[in-house]
């Protein structure tokens, strides 16, 4: 069984920086952070600060042809995914494993259109939110990569063990669920239902958790995701809302969703990946998604003011 040696991380925002820091501390010789020339200049002048310490990372440009990756971790925003797919081309070899930590349930499908499903795993990050202010990122270390395969007939299941061995060596927390597709959609339910209203209403996790009216609204949004998940072939959808509520109530009260942080920083949000994707799934299956339509419209009203 092969071992993972060379790693590329695409995106060192709130999530990417957590794993860039972790892997860099383990072995900085074999880690590269993929950037474009503009970001390279920016990061060299003003490095990212993670938990008070500058991140001293090795950067690589898309036109480099001297580095081949055993593992590529994609942690950009959704609107940067197409650029990443193009920019990793020189670093992908026949057995390169690709993990996407993007929110949502469509990034791996988009990645597979160019690189296939054989070594593309489905995955997500779950844990306490990292707080990002400019170049400063603060995270308490509570976070897990949940991963697996979407279809064992298409993806090499040996890749699960290869990644597990690497995570064990580096000290990265992970989970490998028996029903990865259920877990994958459960995280999506949590994101769709909490990120968007929190951004519109300017609420922390604690404010959402303690507000009875918000919780009623929250569940109405989750029911739309539940219906879509069932139509997409996800099993045991009847338990998803209770599972999502349990996870939601474990979030630290002072934490903020990534979309609220984007709104506060006047950055483009991932509303298209959340409500936009939900609306498209609704049209595909003829399932109404009125709450997501309103959430999309309201976030876009806020974005227009940027």
C-alpha cells in the first residue's frame, strides 16, 4: 500500500489554514500551498497568522512541473473551485487522492468531471468555527475531517486506508462513517439551515440556540433539505433533523458561521452553494424550496450593498 508523502493544499482560509498548520508542523518539506502569483506576493509580504503565529509555508505556482502530489486537499471557497481544478493539473498523477473540504454536496461531482471518481473521496470538515479577521485566523483545535467514498464501484476504497494512515501519523482527527452519504448530507443540512439565516440576522451560534422562534424557523429550512436528500437517494433521512439539531447545539455559543463572517467582512458568500443548489435540486425533483428561495434573495440583497 502506498504512503502519502507529497501534499498540496489549495486555500488557506478558515479551514485550509488549520490543516496547513498541522501538516506543516509535521513535515514542512513535503507540503506545498498552491497560489496564484498575486496571492504569492501578498502572502510573502503579509503572512497568514494562525493562533498568533505567522504561518511559514512553502508556496507553489500552477505552472510548476517539478512536484507531484500524493494528496490534494481543496479548501477554497466554492467560487474558486473551477480555478483550482484547472490549477492543480500539473500536480495530479495517476493515483493522486483528492479531498474537498468545501461546504455543500456538489464540489466532488464537479472535480470528478475532470479527474474522475477513482481517487476522489467525499468529505467535509466539522467542528468549532475558525474565526478569521483579515490575515488573522484563530481556532481552538476542535475539528474533524469526515470522509469516505460516494460509490465503492467507482472509487478505490483502498484510498480510505491510505488517508487514514497519513492522518494518524500527522495527528489529524477524522471519522470514517459507515454511511458516508448520509453524513455528507447531514453536514449540508446543518450548513444550509444555520449559515444563511445567521448571516441575514447577524446571530452567533449561542443566539440562535437560545432563540425559540429561530429554532422553529431552523427546522422548516431543514425539512426542505430532508426532502431533497431523500429524493437524492440518501438513506435514513427521517433521523437527519434530530441529528442536525444535536450537532448544532454542540457549537460554541460565541462562534459565528462562515457566512456571517463573510457578510461582516463584506466578502462574497457561498449562498449559491447553499440556497442556489437547493433550488436547483428542487427543480430537478419537483420539490418546492420556498425558504431557500427567500434566503437566497435576502443574502443577495445584502451582498449588493458591498
